[in-house]
């Protein structure tokens, strides 16, 4: 049998094989050395005591330290002090478990800055050292930090934005909403994301809003629009939207701003503009009314003075006296009407004195109760401790009657009327206001009627039942006395009218006798030489007739210039009577020039309204138009007897 020869290589045969293995080992070692040298990562062999045993050139390239520095000391020197305890704990754990680990830390460079590395560490099995590969992620970390910061900023803006932010799609659903939606609308996030966004739009705005979104989807261009969005309370808020499509073409970003306050400011501005326009209209109407009343007073002066003189001529004719008396009553009604017109225009002549309004109301109680009748329960609520108010006695009585009549007429089937006087303290004016309040339980006024209530000639009463000047007169009186008229009313709830007048600490004065007091006969005063000045020939003629009938010698002038020419002459005069409202030179200017020529000459100013400036230093006695002979003589008596 054939014997097999053992498979044993001879020495000569092994030599080539050994050489091949050595060459491969050398090649692999050279590759590893090359990778060690060229790797951008930090490669190292470290012992657990904290010493770097071997490092590749990247340590020097990246950190800038020289090799001797890195290998000669503890690696704690280049670690961030805050991270050393954590790193040591991880190394102990790795040595115990013999499992690789990963960590991130910061390492100090030679220029004093810190760079961030991510490490992969692997223990040597059973040994006292480990291997590490560290990748420089400083730039990536900075980018990540910047991205995180931007994300945090966006999250902060998303959370804190007062505007409503949302991401939605074209199918009609919202995908995300900011907290502002809940704050402004009251709906929860779940409610907002579970319902189509069209559910929250005002029905009248839905079609236009959805059409704008479709147009944006087709064009890819942002859109702006405004609509009304439902709140959890059931009302709607005006929202202005800016909507921008996302690049994916499936979604969009919407930013909604609440326009409620802006709309309110616009409404307030419109109301202010309307109030200003109304004020300007009333001011213009007041000027017109005052001018008309002045001219009407001039006409009434001529009518009443001539009727007065005529009644004296026909004293024995009963029928003529009756006709004249009827004409005089009509003229006096006209005078009352012009007085109301002047009150609205704030041009009536007032005698302002401190008065107790509660006492004035008590004084008129009997007349008030007769006026309101039995169907109305009239209640007086008069405070006994109110301060005095600055007021004109007669005009207050007229205002009180007007307010009571209005309240009575608002309750044709009966009701309750309350007249109250109280004190409303305030800083401006110093002592506050005393208020006359007249309230009723009548039919009330709607806002439109209430807005027009103080306009002259506006009335809700039937033809012939009201002049429309009652409240406008009270309004003008209040303004002329530095007070105000306030009205509150609602349909079916009645009306509350408040006349606010400035309070004062002055003491009450006794009522002064009227300047229109009667005189006994036409000869109560000696015959006077009077210069009568009026640009209206009709008024001048009537007044001259009355003066001559009283026995005075009268010289007429139809202008201030003509009157001054007469005063420069040698003619003697005991009294100058002049109209105030005249062209080119008014009565006040004439009086000043006349005083220069004749300082002791008494002057009486006749006026259709109290148009003298507040700073007038002449303080001339005034005779209000229209006047009759008796009033004219009474005023002359008062001046001459001074």
C-alpha cells in the first residue's frame, strides 16, 4: 500500500510566505499611520489616570497646542471645568462595563476659545487605557444653537403675539393656531382645529374670503382682506388678514389682527367730527338766530311803542282800545319768542345772582301742580343743604316751567314726575354744581330724537303746540351761566333732564326791583335835552315820539359819526340814548368817543341782545328791546336820579 507523505513545508518553501505576510503587515501599518496622520478627527490613546498617551496631528491643528504640552500633563487642563465631573464618571462607568460610550464636551484651544467635540470612546479589553475618536462639531453646534434660538424666538413670537397666527390648508381646516386665538375669540385650540375655518366666518363674509384664498392658491401671491370672525360669546370681531402661501402649495400661513379698537377709534372720531359739525351748525344757527331776534326786537320796539302811544291817543274809544290791546298782546308774545331765541343764542341780558334753587322751586310749586294736572303724580325732592347757585331768577323760572311742561306732555295718560335739586361736588368749578333734575315716566325719546332735542325749532309736538325753543333756550341759558344741560332718555323708560349750574359761596341777595317799574304819569322827570342815536329810522322815529310825548326835547342822529359831530357842537344835552348794533361805529364805540368829548354826559344803551364784550369798562345802563314808553321813562328816571 502506498504511504502518504506528510504535508510539511521545507524551510526554503516557508521563506517566501513569511516575506509576503510581513509585507502585508507593513502595508497595513503604513495605511493606519497615514490615516492617523491625515484624519481630521482627533485620535488618541488615553489611560484612566487622565494622561494622553498618544495623539495624532489633528490635535495640534485643531487646538493649536504643541504635542509636548498635550502629552506632558493631565488632560483636565484642556477640559471645561463644568464638564470634568461628568466626563470622569462616564470613564469610570466605561471601565466597569467594558462597553464603548459617547460623549460631548468642550476643549480649550491655544487662543483661549472653546471648541465642541463629539467623542466615541472604546476601552481596551482588560487594560488600563482606552481609545478615543473626537470629531470637531463646533460649527455644527453653532448652527444648531442658532437654529434652536431662532426656533425658540419663533415659538416665543407664536406664543406671545397679539395677532392671531395660524397654519391652514386649502381643504378648509386649520392645522395650528397660536394662543392669541383663544385670548381674542374665546375658543379652545381643540374647537378651532376640529371645525372648518369657514364656520367661524360671518355668513356675509364667507364667500368673499374663500374666493380670496382660492385666488391665492392659483396665483401663489399673498393676499390681504378683512372679515368678521365669530367669538365664543356669539358676537363678531373685525379682523384684518395677511395670508401667505407655503412653497408646498398645500398649506398657507395666516396672520390676523384685531381691528376692534381701531374701528372703535374710527367710530369715536366720526362721532367727534359729527359733534364738531353739529356744534358748528348750532353756532352758526345761534348767530343767525341772534341776528334775527335782534332785528325782530327792533321791529317789535317800533310796533309796541307806536301801539303804546296810540292807546293814549284813543283812550276813550273802547273798541279801538280792545284792538290795540290785542295787537299789543301779539307783540308781547313775539317778544317772548325772541327772548327764547336769544337764550338759545346765549345773547340774552341776564341778572346773575346767588340763589337757592330749592327755594325757587318751592316758590313755584303751586304753579307747577296746577300746570301738570291731576293725572300726574308730582314729587319734589329738594335738598336743604345745597349751596347757592349763580342764576338769573326769571330765566330759571322759565327753564323750570319748560322742563315741567315737557315732562307733562310726555305723559298724556298720566305718570310720575320728579323735580329734584341736589349738589354735585367737583373740582371744576371749585364748589361743584347745583343740579335741577326733572324726570318723568313718559314715552321717552329714541337716540335720533334725543340728538336733536336741543336744536332750535325742533319739536315732536303737533302744529301750534310748541315753538321748539324750550330746550334750546335752556341749553343756551346753561352755557351762558357756565353750566350745562344733560338729557337722558330711552323709548318706554322716560326722560331725565338735568340743568347744572355753578355753585358759589356768595351770600344770597335780595331781588332788585325791575328797571321796568311803572312811573306815575309822564312828568315824573323834568324835561331833558336828549340825543337819540339809531341807524334804523323806524326805531329812531318811534323812540323820538315816545320821548317827546314824555316832554323831552329830542335831537336825532342816524349814525355814530353824525352823533359825534353833534356832540362837538355847542348844543347842550342831558342824556345820550344810543342803539348798540350799528354799522361802522357801534354804540359802545360811540359811548367811548362821547365820553372823551363830554365826560359827565349820562349814556343809555338800547340793545336787542346783550352783545357788549365781557371786558367792557364803561358799564353802561342798558335798555332791552323791545320796550314801551313806561319802560323807557323808568330807565331815564333811574339814570337821571343817580
